[in-house]
């Protein structure tokens, strides 16, 4: 490199390449609460890109719990939980979450990403193996990469391929000490479910551990929104680590893992992201507890979510949109090229609908799509307005 060339020039050049290839992320400014409609950049739009599936981020019980706890405890915890910031609210949240998950114990983290990146590398090291679905979330991929364990990939949701990989792993010399199968519960770009019962059966046959990231399944699947483990009638003895996040259907922020008491103690002592980061504010912990209360006592939000999801999906499919393999309130509208996905998002934005175009590297280069995320709080009129905008844009772009 020339000494006269600024060392950061390549950053601007790389960004321009992303612009030229229609691969940039261009978030719009949210100017108010996240709801079925939002004010964004001075306009009122229908929100179809949020993870706030049940609308709990603005639920009065959740909001009031955060306010009351902040007044009582202050704005911050003052330290890491591992040092001097482990408040009674944090411990109560861990206990309430474990009860909700019907697991012996839980441990809450600052974010879901930090749960994966903090715990996964500690579960396996040299002489061990991670087996991962090819479409797992980036936080899982990063967690595996920074471990010292070997890794193998199986084709997306392909149980024959998982069995093949497991058989190959068992022939490894020297024998692996520990093997973990890791999968998303709900795959966030396609909205499809991991075949968790089959994964658990294969793991049981071979003595492997099972780790599921259920970030998009909690509040959406299972009894009272308990998640994918509940959805399939499994327990912590079948799925050894059930990871999730409070930032989606719970409507707040934070990550967590649930499983055995040994898992909690191990994670608490080994996860650097937990040990070396400040505790979530007490108001956040209180809001998460309140969100659990709402899930347990107000089942109407879960029912409304699925009614809205089924209504929108049927309308989109009737128009001729390719909705992929969705099984959840995440509904992809497949576009193919990145520029087409961005063009459709821009078109419906002009009609008062905000959605997110998902492009490479989040998905394969020829698998760009609009990711629609339905809320329990949407009205039929709002969904119909969105469908009308997609119909016009889809016809204009030759997608339908």
C-alpha cells in the first residue's frame, strides 16, 4: 500500500461496490413507537418489517412495569451481573423464564446475539464437533467459528443428510468427545420450522446434544407462545439448550438460554459475553417479566397473530406471489434479484407500506425477497391496503 494512500480508503470503495450491486442496507428512521402503523421519516406507514409480533412493546403492562422499575432501581444496574449488578429483578426474571419454559433453570443475557456468541464457543472445543444447519442465523455461525471445535454442515432441514453427517462424525479418528447439533427453530429469512422432533431423535440415537435458537418461535409457537420445544411436545431432556430473545415477540430486549441447572451454572461461569458486559437495565428486566405475564394471561394476541398471518398469506398466494416455504408469521415474497426486491420495497413504500428487502449475503444472490412480518395488532383494512400495494408493485415488476 502506498504511504500516501489513506488506510481507510478501501472502506468507501467497498461501500460503493455494495451500492452498485444493490446490496446495501438503508434503514429508515422510526419516529415513534413500533406498532401496526408507525411514523417513519415524517410519514405514517403500515409496518410489516418489525419483530414485534404481538405488539407487546407498547402493551400498557409492559410499559408500566419498565417505568415503575426504573423509578425504584434507577436507569442502570451499575455493573456486570457477574460483579455487582445482579439485581433481584434479574434473578426473578431468570426464575420466571424457567417456569414459563418449563425448564429447571434459565439464564438471561444482554441480547440474543450475545447468548449465542457467548455460550456456543464454550460448549465445545478441540476434540469436539458442531453440526449446523446450512441456513442457521449469523450469530450461530459466528459462535461456531470462534470455537476451537470442528464443524460440519447439513443441508437445510434434510434429516437424511443430518444422519449421513452424524454417521460420518462417528467414524472420526480420534473419536469426538462431544457432538452438538445446532439449529434455528424458525428460520428467520424463510419462516419455516426446523424438524425438531426428528433432530432430537437423531441426537438421542447418537448421544449428541441439541441446541435450538428459538428467537422467532417464542410468543409465536407452542402453548401460550412457549416456543418450538413446546410446539413439538419436547422437553429440556430432548433439547438441551433452548436459546431465545426478548427482542421479538416479547417486545423488549435481551437474550436467554433455558435447560438444566448445570447448564445455567456452566453458562454463568463460562460465557464471556455474560461475564464481561453490563447487566440489562432494571426497567428492561421488569418489562420482560411483564411480557411473560401477558403471554400467560392474554392468549388473544397469539390467536390474532395467526389469524392475521393466515389471512395475509392466503391473499398473497392468491395473487400469485411465491411465498417460499413459510410456516410462520414470517412471509417471504420471493423476488430473485436484489434490485427487484429493492424496487418492490421502494414501490410499496410509496404506497404507505414499509417492508424490508432481504438481499445477499443474508440470502443467496438469486434468492432476494421481501420479508413480510405480520403483527397481532394489524387490522384487516391495513392488511388489505398492503396487499393492494403489493399487487400493483408485483404486476409492475413482473413478479405476478
